[in-house]
C-alpha cells in the first residue's frame, strides 16, 4: 500500500490542504514554507500507532501540545484534521481511509491534553468500521483522549492500517551524532534516524540481510567515494558496533577508518542507501542531497526508482523534501510526483505543476522539473538579497 491522498486542516503551516500523492514524491518550496512540517504529518501518524506511542505522546511529548501544532492562520477554528487514503500498489484503488480530528482539553493551569473530535475508518467498500465518538465515548469523555488506532483490542478490523502507519520510517542523518559514540547508549530511546541509532539499526538486522545490504552499499561507495574499497560492521572491546571503511593508498595495506572519521557526505550516503533497502513501508527523507557531490545528487532519483521495487515487485513509497537543482534535473521525474509549497498570509498553499499553466507550458517545451519549478518556488525578492550588504 501507499499513501495516495492527504487532506489537512490547521496543521502547522497549512490551513487547508488536499492533494494526491504518488509512490515517489518530491516536496519543493522556500525555507520555512513547511516542507518538514508536511513530512511530519506522516511521522505523527506513526507516533500514534507505534508501540508505546499514542495520541497524547504524539501531540504533547513529541510536539509540545495542540497549540504548537495548530496553524497560526486558523483564527477561531481550533480543530486539527487529518485525512489519509491508502491505496493498492498495483490497482491504485483506495483500500482504506483514516480520518481524525482533534483539539485540546482545558488550558492555562489545566493540563491541556489532546481530545478527539472524531475518528473514522473506512474499508475499500466504504464500510465504516470506526465511527467515534460512539456511545461509550459519550458515557466516558476520558476515552476521547485515546485513538482506536493505538489500541490493539479496538483496531482488530483495521489493524492493517495501524501496522502500515507504524512501519513508516524517517531519515535525516546528522553526521555529528553518528560520530559521537557516547550517543549509542541513547540510541534505543529514539525512533528517528538522526544519528547513532542508524548504526544500531544496522547492528540489529539479521546477519544475512545485513551483509547483503552492506555489500550493495559498498559497491555504490566504490563509485562515489575516491579510494574507497570496503565497508563492514565491527564491534569494539565494549561491544559497541561501528562502521569501518577501508581506503586504498600508496601503501600495500589499506587504511582503516571508523565512522568518526567518515566525511559528512559518506555518512549521509550510507544512511540513505541503508534506509532505501530497509523496510517496505513509506520512507520519509529530509534533503538527501546535503553534503553530497552534485554528480551523486543527480543520481538519487534513479537510485530511488531502482530500489523502490526491490521487495518482490512491491513498490515502496518515498516522500522527500528538496530544493536541489541537481536532484530535480533528473529527466525521469514526472510533474505529478512534485508538490510545490507557496507561503501566503493565510498559510502555505500546496500545488502541483499541473495547477500552474506556466510551469506546464515550460515542461512541455522541454524544460526539466528543476528549470521550471525551482525558480517558481524561490522567494519573490531573492534577487535583492545581496544588495542588503552594499
């Protein structure tokens, strides 16, 4: 399955969004337009459905409360609404629809907790399997602080939806964290792959799969990193796993380096290539082009396309943010794979190239997505930026 449609109201930068999604999505927009916040919708759903998660943790512990999530342009509208359609990989028919609306209880000195306004789940026959608030909720208002999505005893009829959301992965490697071996102790307490928990994830993978993934990454690094010859996972005397690379030089014996000596680009490329192979649920990528040479960046879209179908022909959805001209110059990127973000006084607007006649005309004239879309999404007065320093 993949996420085929997203509808939002009052989510962070976005007062209102309704957009279709493909199995590969490129989110483009200026700084602070909400690219990361759009990705965060899917992380939010994962946080609700995850073991040890739930609505309260997703809203309050992870995001600081309803007031921090609600769009600043919402004015008197206090509810936050999320609607997600899940479709079949092959037929593209909608199999599930999950619909949630929530606000907060209390305020001020009162403990402000998230409270459901509604929760609805429809199957592929449009049968309503969950319709809250129900009679039990009306008799016990406290129940509305918990979704059925997070409760195995309540979501039996749509557990496939809960498992789908729980399987969503996010990657935004911070090289400095990977290099800090002391962060290994905290790795198991963090879900997102910001740092050391990437190596711990590799370490927990069964040896056969781990070896297969690392070999494929090794082949790629030999092409992308000069003098690189070998990549392996080792453990130090304290049992802490490390990535070790070998590099050829003028001596007969290859030089060895641990991850604390890897370049930022090497670490980020390893993280990207591992995440692309690890799992079959949606993968969220935050600016995968960072620290990489432009020649490598130009190949990322092709790598995603090739690795999407590695699991028995099941295409894995990849949703990424980027402003990279090099990445978007790939001629294989279709206009319907691109979401453009435009900040306004009433919140950020999400459009596709199909919504803009000028961009469509440029694309039909032979321009790439980069040539047609990047200038369109740039800040309107950016040409004046350097003049501020005269």
